[in-house]
């Protein structure tokens, strides 16, 4: 067999090897909320994160991430505005890739995670704002204080995850809070009072 024929055969074998997964990975998925399966979902801890950002002395926008986020979503696409959403965040999972800063941010000066180890969000209303967007209003409890917060959410897609074969869905979200309203006011206004929360969530169907 010539070298060119050998390469051609290898290419055919490789194509046949990857084709089954490639076909499976393409779907079926949907980005139409009305087509989502009704039921109860729990957050996938490995693929759900909340990134926060704020001004640092006006010189930069500093970011960090809460890496441990859990909770559940119960929905019926025929009654989307009645969806039930509860989220719990491990405040000690705050991470900036700077050990000293993480220690300071989790201390009593800021989040005081020894006293308030979790933050929670309980949805109280859902308003559809577009084909794939909604405003989720809820009560955020942070640092022992509860305040209403609005999350601007965008539905990404739903379908069977080709890796674990579980029916899944995902959405993005964004909210802005004032940390001083939750009793976290150290260094305001030099260090920003407005905190932008960017949410990336994947959920697995459990019922």
C-alpha cells in the first residue's frame, strides 16, 4: 500500500470512529423554552459558577468566583412564570487566585463566612421578556441580610447531555447588587459598592 493510500485509509477509519459521537453530540437539543421537559432539576456543581466583579480603586475591574453553587429548579414550560427556583452559595468558595485576598474577603471585614457560611436566593416571580429571556425576581440573603434582587436570565438550551446521558438545561444570568445594602461596606466607595454577578448554570433533571 502506498503512503497516500495508507493516509487515506487512516482518515476513513478516524472519520468512522468519531462519527457516532459527533452525531450524538449535535442533538437533539432545543433553545425553545416551550419545548423543555417539565420537572425538577438540580444544579450541576461542576458546571455552575457565579462570577463577581467590582471596581478596584477605579484602576481596574476586579473579579472572583463562587465555585460551589447548589439548588433546584422546578418548572413547567406551559406555566413558566410559576417556576420555583432556590439557590444556595457556599460563601467560603469565593476565589480570586490570590490566597491572601481570599482570606481577607472571607473575613469579618467582608463576607464573614465563619458567621454566614451560605448565601441564598429564593425566586418570588418570573416575568418573560423575550423568546429566550426572563426577569427572575427573588430574595437574596447575604451576610444575614435579605433584599430583593432581579436576575436577567437567558435560556441557552436543553437536551440530553451526550457525556452523562442526563436530560439537562442551561442558562446565563446577570444581576447587580450594592454590597453596602447587605452590611458589607468596608472601603466603600474606594472599592466598588456595585457588585455585578454573572451566573453560568447547568442543571440536571432529577424528577
